């Protein structure tokens, strides 16, 4: 044994003591990166290490020191890398290692390999997670960079970037590792220069989002570090010095998922947001709300996906299929998230974290069970389990793809899995977690433990792992929950893996788990062993309690929704379709606004070979879908949704079959889902009278076999539907006369069709002819490329004389009131259709007729209130483009319709329309006064009154309505009670909702949606409407004094209970849209006030219209535009002002009576 000098002994003792000190610091710290622990090295420690290194300044010498004192020298090496990177900001790694080892030259490749192996062994010994990559590009350099972490000089800049990003998109939940990963990845995409690319690289290695979790911790502490010794928290706290981040919302970041056999984008539920989704250049606009939403990608092999949030600026970029080659695949994690992509025969292995994956492939892998997803293009799915460090091969013939799993721990959930219709997965029943450690982690004697965190459903539980020889252990989560006494219900379980007794996290995973749910039976019966205590039954939909079970309340309803409270301010909804068969149509309007509409079974749907529509069939039982010669069995019990492109259905239409049919496999019952029609493109349309015949001519690209003509006499209502076959040779007798169809080959290709109607015996009147054609045996409307309809009109006098418009209007003006009213109804229905310009040139007399008839009732609206209200609530036909707005509307032409005494509106019919319901509710205010709350109106407006206590306890009449009290009352209503209904397109507020927060927010959302839907095709109207709204806001910024209740004088007519956050960072386009919407709402609120004031002070409405008319903008068309897109908000304000003015006038009447009474 060599004799050691006293200096060597003292150095060894000093290093040994320092090793113990640093080792204790490492094991007490939760920091996963050694570079950040460099602050534990004192000056004396550094001097001792320098002396030890100087004795043998070689790689071999440093490796020897690492083996003897792993804590001390591993921290020293990582600290030098972090310090050097922080000073230079460059990726020059090995010069910093050269400095740490005091080498004269950079180490060679063999020395680098030896040093890396020693460093990795030291990390495992210390209980830190080494890099999961043990091969591939830069695997050794990445080990050091990962342990160095973000250099401290860049941490405050990183925190500033985090705070700025959080103001835009919100913050993730600390107990959701995947959300943290998504948030940090989205942040990384924003970290462009001048942010340090060294720090950005270090952030990429932060696999568990440590920096984000520290940021969350500092934010939760009000921007203060937990102690001044944690330099990372101190650096991050600098970003919070102004305390401006206390109201950051919860982040909801979209992600690419594979759900129920379909590729799409999952949007977590949260605040209402607008999104632009771009798939290979096809742009769509969507709106999301409180409920999760799965957006199907309609393209069969999408290449590039981009998602952009309008208000928060969230971005998602994903490359999917590079091309149409049949050697490609996509891989999705066990939660459905896109995890990777690859191809057969690629030069480098595909490297992924260990776990369970679902592959979506263009080929059949050899030796693996697959499920067919699509036949054309060919797509199959199969399962793949990758264990820690495992290498596997996916092959198809001689072509192979090598897949390597990272060397890191694996945790797999095992238990019954169920998913909502939007893809939110949860587990129930017996639940296990299988933990497996990498082989090189088993070389140490360390013991590991799991911490189970169930949120507020119970106390955390620590479970020691008893690893077998393969490094595996299975923990019964359900058993642990039982022993710990966790409360039954839906919970978000977070699991953290650590070395026993140490705070540092080595693995985090989470899952939704319904403790106490035994099974979900057919018919949507939730069998529970214990009642879920955190189920908010009052906020759920279409369920009720039966013992400890949950059952459907109404099997005829469309959905069932369960809402659980996962925390004080955090909810999770789970939604399913009720058992049955349903059809929805997802389409994209002009301007890219996406929407999904429900269709009644058996209704007619237009499909074409160029349509962007998707027909969505939803069923609970397995069955067969059939159209013509095509049929396909669909396992709806396994996957409840089948999406059929309209283009596919159009290609399967036959002369014998044009109905999409579903046959229930269990019962054999056949259901007609949709009757499909195909539009036929028409050009060069004309309609004119020639030699006693009304001739309609048009050009079609394919041979027209037959024509269906629907002729309607608008004055009498008489009509006839007749069919004409092309080139039949003889005239066809119809109810009113004779007609025939001639089709000839066109001079420049295609076919020229001529429809002849003999006018010899045709009755006099105003005639409208609607046309459908048959081509290749398939019937459809005659349309142009914009889906504008072709039709023709004819003004015919006695004896076959053609009437000019002036003569016809003279006849109209001479009609008695009853036939005039019926004529208006028929003309109005005809004007709801969007006609092609060539057809409209022949139909302009319809507009003149409508204007003459509406003018007839000006000032006499009460006499025809019921039919006029019905017309105001009548929507355009279903097949009309979503962006289409009729140019002539009752609301704009006759605003006096909304200025009648409230009792008159008791005659309005009940319709599923906001105006009809608001008018009927106004009649209810008159009829039920003062007993309005809560059977008719929500309690919020009652809380806006000075005598709220008397209203609540005694049913007193409302007095002293104050706008600020009302706004505060609406904001004070828990959002959870109504938030899911806001984004439900089929929902309309009704009694008990009126004038509450749901009514207001539903009306506001309807305005936003209509504004977006009409972005294209209404440019002139839109510009004039926005200009008129700006004029109204500028000229009439507040309510005046005449006839205005005292509390409302000087106040803006439009209320803003939920204004946009002033600190929110949004795009200029969003800011402009908000300004436009605010001005529009201001105009609508002011007009509604004038209407209700008119019922009490005649002349008020005309004075208001005169002020609007001073904008030097024609009033009729822009007002028609605004009253259509804002009809729900206008209806809300009509009802609000009726309540406000009724309360004010009745209070004044009472005061006058009291003052006149003798004392």
C-alpha cells in the first residue's frame, strides 16, 4: 500500500466531507439538473477540487474522481458547463469541459465516451435521471447539456417570456403532466431570438416541465420565492415584481389526437375562444367553449396542420403524412396524442419514450393484428408496447422500421377505459399501475416509491415499490384508494416516482379515474358502488339519481352530460349521445366558418362531388349503412361515430337509390337517415315571354333527362308540381296549362335546355317557378357554383297579357287586408332563398311587392302582429349557405312591430327563435306582474332592484332598477350553472333564464357567431352596418333624460358584465372585431330602448331613427344586416327595457296616486 502524505490525507478528508455535504444537498433538493446545484459548492470545496484535479489533469484522472466522489465532481462538471454556456451563450460544449478538467486540449472521441459513461454512472448513483438516449446524434453532449439546465443569467428572461406567454394562453394545471408538456412545448415555439438559444436548448431537455412547475409555484405564491436560497425561484420572481399575473386563466391548448378511428384536433374545454385551423391550405374557423371538442380532420392524408387561437395567440404546428406513399405511419400515445411518425426503411431508428402506442399506418405490418380504418386510402391501426430501452422492428415484407424506446421508467395504467363522445378518457373499476425501471437503473441499490395524489378527493399516499428481477411492480390504485378512504367520484390522479426519501421526481403521470363506478350498462345506466360525491347533479344534463346509480332522465333527449368538480375552480364534463340513431352535418360556410348542424331523420340533404360536407352518423347499436349498391357494416357499439364525406355519398347515388339507410343489426329495423339530392350546375339562364309562351333557357354540362317544376300562384296560393321528360315530343298537360322540355347539344359542348309553358290558358297572377333537374338518374336543385338557386317569375294579366311591375303593384295596393297579408307571407318565404343573379333579374318585382306590402302595415303593426312576428322568426331554408342573409327583413322594415304595448305580444306564437320568445315574455311581464321571479325571469334582474329583499320574500313589485347592481348580480351567478348551454347551438333561453347571465351570454355569443359566419358575401352591407354602428356610438353614446329612468341617465345602453381583460394580449384583428361588436351591440341596445319607449312616448322611435339616418348611410340595408346578425341580443334588450320601463312607470304611477290621496 503506497504511503500517502499528510496533504493527500487532508485533501481526501476534505473531499469526503464535501461529498457528504453535497450529497445531502442533492437528496434534499427537487432540482433535477446538477448545474443548478452548483450554488452548494463553497469556495473551499472548489479549491479542494481544483487541487485534486490538478494532481492528474486528464480525463482518466477526472473519471477516477467521479467514481470516488460522484456528487462533488458531477456537480462541478455540470456547473462549469452551465456557467460557461451562460457566459458565452453558444453551444461550444467541450471547451467548458476542458476548463472543468483543466485539460490542455479538448478530449478526443474515446476520452469523451469514457467520461460520459462515468458521468452517467454518477447520475444513477446520485438518484438523478440520466438522459434517456444512449445512442444517436449528440447523445453524449445532450447528457451534459441536460444536467447543466438553463443558465441562471437567462432564467429571469425565461420567466418574463413565461409570464408574457401565460397572459396570452393562461397556465396549465400543476397536476397535469401532459398539459405542462404541451404548454412548455408551445412556449418553446415562441422563444425566438434574441432569447438565448443555449437556454432554449436546455429547456428542450426538461422532460417533466420542471421550469414550468417552478414558475407555477412562484405564481401560486403571489410572485414570491419560497426562500432566498433557491436562486432559480429568486430569478423567476423578478418577473412578478409588478404583481400583474394574479388573474391568469387556465390554459387550454389544442392537440392532435387519434380518437374512435379518426384523426383530429382535441380542444379542451375552457373559456370561449375562436380558432383558425389550416390543413394543407384549407382554412376553417371554429369556436370552442366550456365543453371539450373533437374536431375531425376531413382530409384523408393531411400533410401539415396549423392551429391558431385568435385571442390568445396559441399555435399548434404538426406535420402528419409527408406524402401518399404506403410506407408511412403515425404513432399516438395511450392518451391518443400524436407522439411520432416514421416510415419503413428510414435510415435512423424512430426513438420514443417507453409506453403503449397506437399506430396508424398505410401498410399491414407483418405478424401484428390490425384494424382497418379506411379502404381508400388504405389505413390500418395496430397496438405497440415499448418497454424501457427496448428495440423492436416493424416490417412489411423486406422493408423495416426500427423503433427504439428511451431508457427511462415506464408507468402503464391497467383498468376499464371509457371515453366521452369528444374523446375525454377516464378509467373506472379495478385500476392498477404497472411500473417498470430501465435495466441500467437496476445496477444501483436504490429503492423507489410512488406518491399518489388524488386532488381534493383524499390525502396523498406513498407506496414503496417492490421491484422484481425484471424491474417491475404492479400497484393496485383502486386498492390504495380503498385503504386511504378516498372519497368516491371522478378524480384526477397524479402519480410521482421518486427514490425513497428524496423529493426529486423521476416520473410523473396522471389519469382521470371514477372511483366507485362499477360499469356503464346499455341505455346509459351508470352502476355505482358508491355515490360520486363531487358530481354536480344540478349542473349536469339529462341524468337523475336512482339509489347510488345514475340513469337517463329523458331517453328522447339528445345528450347526457355529467359535470364533476375536480377542485374549487375546476370542473370536468363528460358528454355522450343518448342511445339511438342521429345524423349531423358538418359543413364549412364561405369564409371558412365551420359548423355542425343536427338533421332530422329522413330529411333532405344536398351532396355533391365537390362538397366539403361531412355526414356524421351516430348510433349505439352495430348496424349496416347502405346507399345504392354500397353498404358497410359499422361497429357503432365500439365506436359510436361514422363520418361519411358528402363527396363519397354523391358518387354512390343511383337512379334507383338516393336514400342513406341504417339497418340495426340487433333488431333488423331499417331507418332512412337522409334523402340525398345532388345540385346540378347551370349557366346562361334566361326567362322571357315569346309568342305566347313563357320560355326558360339554361345550359347544363350533362344531359338533362327531366325537369320538376313547382309553379306557385303567390296571390291565391294555388300551386302545381309537375314533371317534364326531355324531348318527349308532345306537350305535357298540367293543372294550369301545357308545358314541355327540349334539350339539345350545345354548340360549345354541354347541353342547352328550353322549358316552354303555353300561356294560352294559364291563369292570371304572380307566378313563381322553382326548378329541379334529373341528371344520370339523380334529382337536384339547379344551382350555380355558389349554390345560388335558379328560378323564374311571371306577372301575368287576364288574357295572357304580361303585366309590368307598376301595373302589378297597383293590383297589390288595391287588395283587401287579409289577401294582402297572405300575399306578404308567400312573398316573404320566396325571398328567403338566395337566387342566382341571372334569376334575380327576372324576380326583382318580388322585392318591390314585399316593400309595398310592408309599407301598408306601417303604423298598423298591431293588426297583423301574429303573422308579422312569425315572418320575423322564419329562418332561410336549411340548404342555403350559412353566410346568406336575406336582403329584406321584417325587423328592419317595421321596427314599430317591437314598439307595441306589452299586452299585445301575448298573441305571438311560440317559436324556437329569440325574438318570438322575448316578445312572448314581454306579454308575460304584463300578464304576471309583479310575480315575475323566478318562473318567468331569472332572479338577477330582481337583484338589480333596490327592493330585492321585498321582491324575494313578499313578491313586491320591482323598484329602483340599477344597472350596476344588475351587472353585479349576473356576474355573481356561478358560471358552472349555465356555461355548457352557451355553446350548445340547439339551446335557446326560456322562462327562468330570461334576463339572467345565460340569456345575456347566449345572445352575445349568437352575435359573435353570426358576425363570423357572414364575413364573406356581405361586404357592402357589412361595411355599411359597421359604419352605421360607429355613427350610433358616436352620436348617441349614452341614454338621455327624456323618459329615461334616473339610474340609467347618462349610461351607455349596452351592458358589459364581462369586459375583456385590459392586460390580455390579442391580435389587432381581434381588437377590431371586439370594437365592431361593441358598436353593434350599442346600436341594438339603443334601438331596443327606443322601441319600448315608443310604447309609452309616441314619437320616440322615429326620433331615434332620424338620428341614425343622419349618418349619410342608407338605413334599410345596413339595419337589416345588423338586426339579423344581432337578433338574439336585440331580443334580450327588448325584454330588459320592458322590465326597466314597466318598473319605472308603475313606480311613478304609484307615487302620483299616493300624492293625490287625502291625508
